[in-house]
């Protein structure tokens, strides 16, 4: 037996394994590099300002290119938020009252949440509406901005509330009311896309219709 051939075959097999190991090392290094680059690009993307599309009062959509600069709350947003809150907080429905109040509370400051909670508990509103099987429809007819600065906005409004009964189809009560609302301007975020919270809400009955 030729020992040189045996040795040569042994080293050829060993060399093949070495080559495979080197190739796997290069592939592994390439994957690690690709992973690092992906994480780096993801980090850069997370620091990039989001694309924000704002819709004005006539329905025209525009892209806000400089989000931090254009983060100010617009007049249509003040009006929309006020209507949304009044509907959630005062358009009572015996079937959805808990959900509506929960959503209304999410639109309040912590301070006003405590005040509103106490008022609702003292008035026994939830139990009364549930027992009477009532639901209300609210139409906000007029909203005006009374005062506004960089931190707060004070708006007045006039509304019509119609109370109906699920149990008695002939039951109907209409009333005209007015009031004002103080909105606190906060940073716009995913949790608060409106950039507004209710600091105070008051309404008074004008007359029964």
C-alpha cells in the first residue's frame, strides 16, 4: 500500500471540511451583517417623523410634512372633538351607557375624571337610565371658540337633546341646552390622536320643547 496516497487522501478530506467551515463562517458573517443593518435601518425608521394626513373642514386631505411644527390643533378638530365628547357623555343609551361613559372618560383629564365620576355617582344616572330603558339623541347646533391659547381652548355650544324610550314608542322629550367646555391641549400621540382632553364641562337647560 502506498502511504503517500493514504496521507494525501486524508489531507484532501480534511481540506474539504476546512473549506466548508470557511464557507459557513462567511455565510454566518454575512447573515450577522445583514441582521445588524436591518436593526440599524429599523432604528433610523423609528426616529423618522410619522406621515400625518390632516383633513380640513371641507374634506380636503393634505400631508403634514413637518409634524412637530404642524402639531397644533386646528379649528375643525376643536369642533369635532367637542361634538364627539358631548355625544359620548350626554347622549345616554340604556344599552351602551357603560361603553359610552368609558369612552367619554378617556377624553377627560385625570382631574375632570374624578369630578365627573362623583357627579355621575351622586346623580345615580346609570341606574336611572337603565331602569327607565331610555336613550337620547343629541344634536350640537352651534359651537363657538370663546378663548384660545397654546394650552387651552374654551368653547361655547347650543344643543338639542331628544329623549326616547325603548319600552314606550310614544314617549318623547325634547330640550334645548347650552353650555361651555374647556379643552386642554396635549401632545398628539397614538393614545391621544386628538391632542385634546376635557378639563371642564358645563351645560344648563334653556327650555323644554
